[in-house]
C-alpha cells in the first residue's frame, strides 16, 4: 500500500440538519467549501462531531460519498462510521463506507473491545476485522471519547503501524508524554499522528505530529492552518497564536456541536443549530454571546496574522 495522508489540518466535520431534522446537503456543501477556503488539508467525515452514533447507516454512507464527491481533486476525505456493537454489523458498516471511495477508512478504537477487556482481546478483534476488509483500503484510528475513550498504547500502535495498513491516528490523549511515546513507536512507518488537543498542539508539532484534527477546526480552521504553516518560520507569533487557540478552545465545554453550528450560523453556512445528540434549546443566551465574542476575536486574529497573504 503506497497511499499517504496529507499532513496539516483535518476538521472533524459536523452534520447540518434541516429544521425537520434531515441531513441538510445544501448546507453541507457550503460547509465543505468554507473548510476548503479556510485552508484545511483534508476532511474527516462521519465522526463523533458528525453525530455518527445518531445517523442511520444509509445516512453515514451518503455523508461520506457526498463529501468525497464535493471535495474531489482539492482535499482528501477520510471517514469512520462503524458504530455497532457486533463484529458482523461493524464489518457491514465499514465495507459500505469503504465503497464510497474515501481516501482512508478510520476505525474507532472503542468499538474493538469492551471497556473492561484487555489489549489482547482488542488486538485479536482487530486482526479478525482486518481479515474481512479489502486489503487495498488505507486505514486509520480514532480514539473517540464516546461511549468511552480507549487510547492505543504505544506498543499496540507499533504493531498496527508495522502492518503497513494504517496511515492516520487521531490522538485524543491530550498528553504530551503519551504523544511523544506514540511518535517514537511509529517512527519510520507510514502512520501519521494528528493531535486533537489545542493546548498541546504547538509543542507536539515540534515533536513531529503531522497536524491537527479537532473540534475547534469547526470554528476557526484558518487560524489552525496558519499555525501549522508558520510555527517554524514565525515562532514568536506562533506561540502567541497557540496561547489564544488554547484558551479559546475552552468553548468546547459548552453544548457541542450546537455551539459550532451556532458559529456557522453567524458565518451564514447553516441556518439552524439543531442536533440529534444535544438539545439545542439548552443553548443559552449567554452561550450564544460567548460564541459571538469568539467569532469577533477570531476575525481580529485572522486580520492580525494576515491569513490571506501568509496562508
């Protein structure tokens, strides 16, 4: 397998819904264009931010296929979407997503074993799953926090990297030492690590992570793109921006992804902040004000860092 995944910024895409609760493909197309115009390097479709656990298999497949088609020739698209508990059902889900032609098929680490099951069980289940998947399809991992977070140990990660089948890891450890150990484990392989955490991003870029794949790229992806492109040639500005991105990422503690959809309403990308996983009516007036303030700050930072000239 000679495929590769581009380094850089990979948003974990949200799913816009119509007022009636269906997937809004018109808004999704506008969202794809907004991501690309912001300078992202790839798109991670059908993930937790996409509310994949609340989507039917048909919807998950259509989301992946639609995103791949609209982004074709501009940025690569990866997708997950195996949410079932049984191995048989997961194989069906993964094959259906693979058939959409996405650039990599991303496996959810917590779907491969129960919370109390050992790494040996996890690896055994993975090996059986791999035997059922097309051998030419590039693969990745996502340490999804729902329904529970299962981090891959550096030792297991090396075993997976050595198969030559895995190209992508979305790391959610939020731990520099853990990331450092993983980077050492995959050194010299084709597997690249993408950090989902804003606070540790700059320091881990220095260690060798391939980029960022986190929820904040649904708010101001252009700022992350600037940081990725300029952390080496403009180190003082990069450190200043990193501090701002770390503090502003605290907005994640709000009602996500409702707050991201509200931000995108302000961008005129979507027309509502409805969600299948969160009650948007719990998104308060103060929450809205905080997102409005974040957007104003983001625009100020974009102007300060001259994104159009330096991106």
